[in-house]
């Protein structure tokens, strides 16, 4: 199986210039802030997920690719390689996520990773795929309050439409962690309701968007998802103490952790940034094959 990682460096001048030109929405620091932890994600993959065939790094420009990335081992994918030109540039993860299956050479079984997810303990292939089915926890929801849940509801509705199912007042939502995908099924869904998907695309996030949950729900509704939670811990940098996150890295009780960035003070960011780097360096001191 492959891993697809979406990555944004909000400090990149080329990216910033595009954002200022094409967007009238203020830059959300929590969404585009670069914590500099990508090397440790790569090291975690090499140490704890040795079964991974290829890592694909999806970015907007070549200028987004960190200098340390070993391009012989990491397949760099630009937005223009997978997203129709009329929707670029985009600063919306939803627009990007709906096109990841179009990466050239992508394996049939792949995992979609955000850059805030880290494998901190030994994983097995069976944690993510079994007998041609993806493994992830699924939950059911009735109320869609707030933009994100409305996007989740939209995603579920399109998955049902692609399968010719009736509308439902209940919508499905996958566990917030890496997502198991089957490329052929993603291609089939996209081809079936392509115009409906394209109608939801936007440069920045809106309530009309759909997210990659659409693909997971499509699989689940066909019986191609095993409803079992992936071993993970989730941390919000605004709530969790730096010590608790560092402890989960040093002495993990789960196989993966998600360190979710939210709005925090500059002082807290500096403190947490320093502690996370120090702890990850102790946990994964050696460069991976993905680094020069």
C-alpha cells in the first residue's frame, strides 16, 4: 500500500503571493502554520510502517517541497498534476482531497495522511486493510451544526447519490485519523458524479464543499469498510499539555497520534514547538530514506 500526505508551508512566499492574489479570506494560521514536524512523520513511517510501498507528497508548488526531501524515495505531486486547472490555485483541503486518487502510479490500496498524523508504534498492514477492505471506525450523526459537520453531511449525501441510494437524515462520519482508500472505487465514484463533485469545489472552505469522507462513506455503504477503530490518540494543542503529548510520543499507548493545530498564543506555540521537536528527535533520531 501507498501513503499520500498533503502538506502546506504557509511561510512560503510563492504560496503567500497566490493566496493574497486569489483569496479574500484571511490566512488561518492554524490551518497553514508549519510546525516543521514532517521529517518525523517520514521517520515514523519508515520505522513503524515498513510495508509501505511509496510515499506521495502533495503540494501546490515546487517551492513547497522541503529541501531535505529525497525525491528518489518521495513522489512529489503538484496540485496541477491532479486537479483541473480551472480550480487552481486552491487553498482548500477539500478540493485537494477529492482528487488524490488521480495521482499517477498510485497503488490500489492507499492511506491518506494529513501532516499532523504520526505513526509512533509498530503498525501492521492488517491495521488498515484486510481482504481487500479498508479498516476505520465509522459513526452516525443526525445534527449538522457548524461548517465542518455540514461538509460531512454533504459528503455522505454524494456517496449515497453515487450508489443510487435514498437520501438519509443520518450521515456517516469516519474516525479522524488516516483514511484507507481503494483507488478503483474512488475513480468509480468520481466518474459517476463528476459534475456534482466539481460543483462543490472552491478556493477556500465553504459550507457547500465535500471532503474525502465521501470516498470512505462510499466504501462503507458497499460493505468495503470494516467498522473498527484504528489505534490512535488525538490531541488538540490548545487543550493537551505539552508533557502529555510528549509522553504519548515517548511511551505510546496507541499506534498513531494526531496533533491537531488550533488557535493558540504565540508563547504557547513556541513552548510546544520546542518540546515536540526535542521529543520527536529523541524518539526518531535517525534520518529516514525519505530524507537527503
